[in-house]
C-alpha cells in the first residue's frame, strides 16, 4: 500500500468514490460535472491537494486537503476531508 498525490488519470475512480459518499447524504444532489471540476481544481490548482491510497496498482481510497482561512488560527489552515 502506498500514498501519493492524485493525478488527472485518477479522475474517474475519484468521481465514483465521491458519488458513493454523496449517495449516503440524501440532501446532496450528485452532479458528476461539478464533482469533476472540483477535483480538477484541487489536483491542478494551488488551493489544496488530493491524496490517494494505492493498493496493488489500484486506487483504494482518497482524502482531500483544502486551504482555508481560519479566524481562530489567524491565517491559513488545512481542512482535511
């Protein structure tokens, strides 16, 4: 098992994982296009990161870290999901 930053080539499986997660919460309306856009921004942008767990060459899990401004911390903080 290894942990690495996500790549755009991981997008399909990451979308599937998030669709599964969102299906648990009935108030979420899953919109694949919006999920893809958000993941692309995190993978390619500077406001966060997507990490994946890889087992036997397959993505087995994921987590995101998003930079937010925390008034209690007095600056940037990392929101982990």
